[in-house]
C-alpha cells in the first residue's frame, strides 16, 4: 500500500508491504541507490543506519503491540532527506497510522508543526512510536500490580504461568529496543552533519526518549524478578507446611495403626481381647495415645 502526504514543501511517502513497482517508483523519484531500494523490499535482520550524500537510511525494530499476533516485533525502514522522508513497514503499525492522521490534520489547518526539513518529521514519528512502547510498559505495570495482589492473596500457583508470560513480554521488549542505542548514537552524529547543529537538541531528545523507555523496561524487569522470588518463597513455604502436616500425620497414624494391628495377631494369649468392653478399651487406648502425641507435638511447636 502506498500513501503520500505533503505539507509546506515536505513530502512523506509511507509504504506498507511495498511491491517492486512501488519501490522502483520512489527510488526513481528520490534518487535512491540500488542497495537501499533492495532493502526496502524485504525485512532486515538487524537495525542499522547508513549515510548517503542526499539522505540517511535507518532500520529500526519496535515491539509489536498486544493486538498484533504476526510477530513479536515490527520493522520500519526510514529514508530521510532534506525535504522528504520515506517509511517502509511490512504490516500495519498503529502509531504510524495515528501519526498520519496528525500529519493530515496539520496539512489541512496549514500549520507548520514539523519544522523546515524532514528530520523534524522523523523526530515526531519516533516520539509517537516510543510513546506507544510506553503504553505497552504501562499495560505490563498494571499486570504486575494485579499479580502482586494475587501472590499475597494466596494464589501463588496460579501466578507461576502469569509471571512467565510477563517475563517473556519484557524480554521481547528489551531485546527489540536495545539495538536502538547504537542506531540513535550513529544517527546523532550523521544527523548533525546532515541537518546542521540546530537539529542536535532534537537528536539528543530522541536518545533521551530511548533511555527513558529502556530504563522503564529495566525497572519493570527488576520488579518482576522480585515478584518471582517472592512467589517462589511463598510456594516453598506452603509446600514445606504441607509436607510438615503430612509428616506429622504419618508419625501420628503409624504407631496407632501398629498398636491396633497387634490385636489382630492370632495369639493364644491376648490381654484385652475377650474382656468385657474390649472394643471400647482399645478405642480409649488409641485416643489417649493420639491425644498425648498431639500434645507432645504442640509442646515441641511442630504444630
């Protein structure tokens, strides 16, 4: 799909799952070299940045949103010139769709909200994308709060799967955004050369946004580790308590069962069997022995 937006002499072309003809058309219009045009046709394995004479080429991966089931990350290729920016992605990216609406509104109102070169459009796009990542982190934070409440409400077993699921989400977030550090560092130097020193504060603001998001992910990861350790401790305590109760029950029932079994021995002389009320005598002895053992266990604080 091919979308084109123009505003105050700046052109933004957005390509979603582009065909070879679409890429060839924009490559001819904006004088892209053959290698960049080829990379726009298919996903790249790693984020990177390259500087050309007339534009800067960047590849960044962003975490897929919760409602996206195609993969755990989404790639966006940026080709940034002085007065144009090309974006290529291979599935629908919600923040980019929302940004296109903002761009259209500013174009309709004739407001110069994106500066005098395409670097400012890239800055606004990345701010929108990092804000979407922030929303994902906020969603995970709410999940962590619910899990914390459930853990201390006695649902430790049910939380094992939930903790693993959130750990996977945080790991995917971290693995996806960590390569941004090197790409943005390279873009900070190339962007200053390409757009001028006046653009330096905006480049540093993008790096600050990255570090802020990265720190949020790191803090949530640390909190999740603490929750996992707490959950393990509570599970271990509960299992130990169960084993303690079972052990005491075994210690309590084994001697009593042995005592009762003795009277099943077919012996010539049995001191109780045959006496009046022999059954009740045995029951009384068993109850007395059981109560005595329970009192002993309680005195030893085993119960």
